[in-house]
């Protein structure tokens, strides 16, 4: 099982990406964790370390993919 | 079966998105078509009409998702 982390901040762009995109991932290959960085500010540094610059972003096995643009990470600190 | 179209231009960012991202989609729910806009310039207008601004991008049931940033669509005309 591969690990994927979806970082978001509850913004409209984030919600759309989650609903249309994250649910499209193959559930037999990927375990997806969702992290709301507005509520879990202690995980912003973890997202930054993975290369996340903005939300929504999906980190698949350590590689960050920015999906559209909701908010810069700096707004969530 | 839902339809997803992955627009790309063969750039390194596109290839990474394809390998790590498109293959992660649930094959029992999504039929993914890949379109190389550098080779199929006649489909640039179709991508534009779907709201694609840059590649790589994945259009899921008509909604565009830009994944990271490889090249603007205007470079492919």
C-alpha cells in the first residue's frame, strides 16, 4: 500500500480537488491521509519539508504535486 | 466508466506527473486518455475550451486540474 497525503486548507479550490481528484485514486494501491493545515498548523513544517508550496497539494510517496491553486503555505503559518 | 484526459507536452514535469499521478487513478472507475499537445496541436483548442491553462493538466469529467507547472498552453500553439 502506497502512502499519499492530501494537504488542504478547506478552501473551495481544495474541496473541489478533494472531491474530484482524491476520490479518483485507486483505493487498492493508495492509502490517502487528509491534513487540514489550517487546523493542524503543527504539520505545516512537514508539508514544507516535502516540497509543498501551496494548497491543495498531494504528496505521493514523498513527491509533491500541486493541484490548481488555493492558498500559499505562508498564509497558513 | 468516467472519462479523464491527461494533457501534456512531453516535458519532465509532465512525465513525472504522468508516472506518479495518472497511474494512481482507479482503473475500474477512470478511463484515461493521454494527449501530447506538442504532437496534436489540433487539440489545443479543445483543451482551452475545458479551461486548461498549462500542462500537465488532467481534465476529469470536464473539470480541469493543473498539476504542478510544465509549460503554458500558449507555448504549444
